[in-house]
C-alpha cells in the first residue's frame, strides 16, 4: 500500500496534468475538485478535523 506521501505526490502530479491539459477551464476546475482536492482532503481528514493543541490557533 502506498504511503500518504506517495499518494499526495500522485495527486499533485495529477493536478499538473489536469492544469496542462487542453480541457476548458470549467472542466479543469471540476476535474481538479473531484480528482485532486477531494482525495487530498480525505487523505488528511484526520488532521483537518482533529482539535488543535492548546495554545495554537
């Protein structure tokens, strides 16, 4: 199984591929959201939803 770092690297490479594609900006935005940003958020959901340590904001 791939590590978080490997999965993150794959998602960033996918983002570059989408951005450099000839698709319309609208299609690029949809692809980036579905294929990159949502999976990244899911990958780091534990850090996003975890309470912050005291003293940090």
